[in-house]
C-alpha cells in the first residue's frame, strides 16, 4: 500500500458521506416517515450528469435505513420508497452516469439495504434495474450494487471475480447481509452463492464475519470449502499488514480466553461459562475481550488479567494490549469463533503453541485456520470428519447449561389460542422451516394458534425487517413478531405462552434450556450435528423423547398434535412443573472440560480423535 497518502478504509468513507444533499430530505425522526426525494432536483442533476450529487443522494437515502429501524411502512412511506426506486431505475438506465471507483465501493456496501427496500416496493425486486443495466456498457459496479438474493437475475460470482476481484469481494460479503431466507428464491440463491465462493476472494477491511458466520446457516454442507478460502485470504492479508506482532514465551499454566460475549445473559457465556470455571485454580486465565467497550454485565470471575483486543471501526487499526503483544500463553481457547471480527483474524494467526475452540458458534473453524483442537461432545462422535480440527470429545453435548438469571414469574394465563414460541436467531428463519410451519397451519387451521417469533433486536439490522415480515406473513398469517426484547423482557413474555418449537437445520441450545426452565415443552427435529442434536439430547434428559422427531412429517404431526390434542399439552406442562430441573439438567457430572484441557496440554501435538471420560 502506498505510504505517501494513507488511504481511508472503505467503512470510514462510507460513514463520512455528506448527508446534506438537497435531493434527499431525511426525517428528523423515523416516526415521521421515510426520507423524501426531490424529483425535480434529482432530474436536474441527471440532466447535468452530476454523478457525485446523485451518488450522495443514493447513499443518504439508504444510509438512513442503516441507522433508523422500521417495523412497518405506511402507505405514504411506500409511495416514497417507490419514488426512490423509480429515480434509481431512471439513473441507472442512463449510461452517462458514471461513478468513481471509491463511490462504487461504497454503493456496493449498501446493496443489502437496497434489497430490503426493493422487496417492499411496487417493483418487489431489483430486477427492473438489473435488466436495464445489463444493456449498458461499463456496468460492473451498478450490477454489483443491485444483484442480491431476492433478484431473479443472477450472474455467477466467477464472472464478477474475472472482471474485478476487489469489487467482487465486497459484493460477495454484502450479498450475505440479509435477514434469513423467508423465500425459496433467497434460500436457493444464498446456497448457490456460498457454494460458488471464489479463490480470489479477499478481505478489503476488517469486517469479514458475514461470510464465516452465515455459512453454517445457509449452506451447512459447504462450510469447510467456504472457510478454507476465507482463512487462506485472511492469513495472506494479516501477514501483509503485520497485524499480530506478538512475542510468546509460553508458561504451561497460562491460558487466554478470547471472546466478546463473556457477559451474564449472552448465550456464549451461559453455555461455556461453566466449562471455563473448571479451569479456575488450575490455570492462570487471561480474558482477551474482543470489543472496544466492556458490557456492564461482564463476568470477571477467575481471570488474572482482562484486556481488550479490537479493531477501530473508523481507522481500521488493530489495538493489541500488552498482555497479548508480549504473552506467556501456552494455550488460547476460543469459545465462539465468528461472533466477532477479531476472533476470526486471530484464529488464522499462530499466537500460542496450542490453540483450541468450542461450541460458542458450533462449527469448525475450517481448513487453513490455526486452530489445533475442537473440544466437543461425544454426541457428535460420528461427525468428526466435518471438522478440520482434531476432536477432543467430552461426555454428552460437551456443554454445561448455566442456571438462568431470570426469576420465573409463573405468569402463564389460559388463552383461546395456543401460543407457540419460535425463539430463533435472526438467521434461522429459512424457507424450508417456514414451509413446515405452513403445513401445520394447513393441518390445524391458522385460527387455533399463534406463532410468536422471538427474533432478538438483531432482526432490526440491515433495514430488512419490513421485507422479512411481508414475506413471512404471506405464508403464515398467524405470526406475531417480537424484535425489541432483550433477555429479561423476552423471558417474561415467553413464559406467558404454551410450548416451543426448535429451529432447523441450525437449532438452539440455550433457548431450549430456557424453554424447559420456563415450563414450556419443546418439539425438535433431530439432525446429524451438534447444532441440531442438542435439543434432542436435552429433551431426553428430561424424559420427553417423544418430542424428538426424526423426519419433517413427524415434526409436523407432533406440533399439530400439541395444538389440537386437549390432553397432550397439559400433560407435558404438568410434567415440567413437577420436575426437579436442577437435578435433571443443571447437575454437573465431573470436570471433563478440565480433563480435556489437561490432556491437550500434556499430549500436544496429536492428530487422532480423543474421547475423555464417559457420561454417568
């Protein structure tokens, strides 16, 4: 990179766009509606071929939806969105409107927001723009800005990478920024997109988690292929930038835990916290917190040192604390590779002699990473080929559930409708799963029950919620969306309902524990990996194996029976009310995680799967 004049990172330039353009008039508050477009001013800029003014207008409009979230749009809002899309079509059909390379980079990074707005507009997709642009010359940037998973027009990624690997890489990332896959087209296109990852993909800034994180959700059988390309590229870029200049003098008793999710009510801490506690008193523990700010609920117990490793979102510079720059770690353990950008870059770097990971984001780090071992559960003993790491398997799930901090309110009330909780992360609402819920509606009639989608505030990202709600409601008219509730509000609300359904193929773990704790039986579809076997394991622990289904038809039939059979739901709720859950789920049997760490420390390196202990 030239040093005469330091380039600003793409993200920085994106956030410093001048939003004072008179073409677009944003509202002071989103409650007043969506931004307005001054058509006369836009047409004037078109006639003058003032591409920069139009670029600023486009980014101002789309950027408003990045910062301001909407649950629904009124008729006037939809008219304004239609007008914006109309002006965009008019602009992109004019071959004389050309954008600079930096402007093109920035526009591509907003393509996911354009995707969501187009879905609620009268145009429904960006296909009308794409069809115009395909007929023009020098159209690569415009195509990359407009092509997304909702569009019918799909150009193979290879063709984009042949023309411009840098622009194609930014587009490849942005394409994956979506709120799950509520339509068949989205589900199909996202799968094809991940399956077609190109060896020329490169990270142009530190924001890289979209590729790594979504692979398991959208293309589970392509994970090792995707992450192999991903990790190789990160290694090359990290070496070029000399990101991790560290000095390591290993102490056999020193272990670093790398995570940004070590706070009381986060799913990572709730599942991995009881494991790390087993190390206290046996090893000197350092917490490397991969975020700039500490949460108020950060758990500090057991750590000798707590410091921060983070990228500056403005400059892109990496902050490395003294405890990492000059460290004595014999092992680094990652509870959740992929939940932060920093963890991904670190996992592709050799910082300590031994590097291991666990189920915080339950899948392999992939080929070409620098992770040696995966401490997993014996429930996955037949799936070790899915991992690039050497597996060290401890009894059961390889996780220990933490007793919830929410105190039950016992606030359930009888209702005319059965209230079914779907407590799933924002990336888990795929078309295949929604189709199963639609078949339940067909079997029971949609008037007998409600689906309550607890999606967490993460569903508000990308300006995609309104499009998602429109797509889902067309399939399932009996859905109620909950997208603003943090942990305690969600638990109180969820407790009022009747039973739960697990997601598939990426299922839940902590959400199943919480459902049972709240007294709600849960129905799951079993699979072949930890992330869709965990629920079945937990249900067997509480003596409810008949709620574990193995085929989509059994899944549908069991949900249907729970809704229409007047004796089935009360039976399971009564069983949970009378059960000693602490004894069933929260009684630890042995320090198997500690035993696994000890084995790794004493025997490193080794390449064969190791089984540690057995379940009592």
